[in-house]
């Protein structure tokens, strides 16, 4: 399709028995390595999206096994806030260099509600600040209802206005 970025889920579920993790990682990373070769030949960046992971350890293990310039992270703010026991800000700290795309939505910390930004408890300042501080310019997707897109954009713009001015490269 000509897209420079593909976001994907790992498919790993925390409900899998702990004894399956190593075998799953072996298969997943082998297939991912093959897929990354095709992606790099076509100039497509692959971004692993956090979903139901209770912490950052699975992603850390994947990055230890697969080090490739075409592999990045898509940080989903809603998923990190309601499914992970690790705060979303810690996801940012763990993967600041690998985050290439961000899915923005808000929620109540219990369910992935895809609320408009500012309606729930997601710490957007804590998530975005370290990314902006290092000069990163990730692409973003608002994962909200179409009717909430304008309000989410306005909330994000107001938040971004509170940060130090961006310097153009």
C-alpha cells in the first residue's frame, strides 16, 4: 500500500502459561526476524503495539533477541493505562528510543474506552514530555470516536503549547 509504517500486535496473551513464554518467544522472534527482512527491503518500519502486557518485560525480551533498525514500538496510551500494571510513563522510559508511533486515547484505568483526550486518567503530560525532551517526533493516531477527534486534537494542542517551543530541524 506504500505505507512507511505498519503497527502490529504480538498476539501474546498474559493468560498463556508461564512455561510457554520461552517457546512462544523463540517462534515469534524467528518469524519477526524474517518479516523484518521483507520490511527493510520495502522501506517499511514495523511498530509493535502494547496490548495486554502487564509490564514491559515481554517487549524488552523481544528487543534483546531482535535488534533491527526497522523494528519500533507503537505506544498505546489507553492499553498502557488500563491493561498494564506498569504505568504508561514507565513504558515511555523503557522504550523512548524505540517509540515511533503513539496511539492516543483516554480511559478510566479499568477499561479500554477510547475516550476523548482529557476525559479520563491517562497522564499525557508524563507520556509526551520525555519524548519531546529528546526531540522525538513520533506520528500519532487518535483512537477516539470521530465525534471526539476535534476535542482530542484541541486538548493535545493545548498540552503541547505548555511545553517549551519546538525547534525546527
